[in-house]
């Protein structure tokens, strides 16, 4: 069964940095576009970023562009999100999610999420 | 960006009764090149990640019970639960992926038991 396991969340001060990781297993990771989606406490879902299967193409939501960087290591089946210049409104559960086929498809598997809290 | 709206915000339905959720996009998500609606539905239970139910507006994901069905085209869509079960209590989100990679979710509809 497909598994996605996020890690790296925690409490960080405004302006700080954090790197999230997502370990993937039981599917051909190198063939799938991967996404980060976040959910602020008690709120709805917000797409954050996507990376193509080979890693050569990335896109970001306007809210994180220039501050967050998505990357992947297909040799390790790992997805990453480097988050810099964090703000209070970045506080959320961050999910990694697998694209059904490619970049412009819905998300068929999600991890359990990792909580990022930005607060002084 | 496309703006997604859902109605109602919440609804309470008796066990075994039908539940219908509406989703509207601010512009069409129907592709004229392949005649597909780039619209998906997700179910999120408390404390869990979202689960894909429906994509291409009406294609049920593998393993999803057939009491869940999706319909609509263009800008107006529905998710119907034909006979509500206790395990269907959740928040349901629609999502457009027509303008992918810029993807938008609806605000969610909470379904409860009456």
C-alpha cells in the first residue's frame, strides 16, 4: 500500500526556517508528480507547491513564492519543502500528496501531515 | 485564480437519506480539447488527511462506495451520497485542477447525522 510519511514540523519563530521531509514507499516515486498542501487549524485546504516526477519543473502558490522551495531525491524516495522567512500565517498542517498521474491531476494519496507552528 | 464556492456550509441528514453538496467554479473547468471537467471531490474525516473520492467530475476512485456519485459540468457540480452512513460524517471539499498547477479547493461542506 502506498505510504507517505511527513516529518520535520515543529515550533519556529517568525522569520525562521524549517525543512519538511516526506518519505514515500510502495509506489514508483520517480514516476509521480508530488505536491505539498497545507491546512491551517480549523480551516480548509490550500495547495502550496508541486514538483514534476523528474524534479525539473516546480510551481508555487503566490502565498509562498520566493520563500519556499520544493525538491526531491528520487534515489531516496524523498520529497522536501524548505521553508524560509516563516510567518504566523504559515502555521498549518502540511501534507505531502501524490499526483494521480502528472502535474495537472488530483491527489490520490496523502500523508498524515506534519504540524508547523510559527510563533514567538 | 478560479474561485470555488460550496453550498451549503453544513448539512445534517438522517441515516439512509440522500445528501447533496453543491460546488460552483467562477469559470468553466471543462476542457474543450478532451471534453473533461477538471473537478475532484475529497472527503476529510476528523484527524485524518483528505481522501480522493471523485475525479473528472464523475469518475469514482477505486474502492470508493457506489453510494458516492459526482455530476455536473462547466461551472456547476454536485456530490451526492445516495444513502448516508454513519462513517460518511466528514467535511467534503471540491477541487479544480483545470488551471493546474494553480489548484484551488472549495471551502468545504460539513456533513453530519440528523
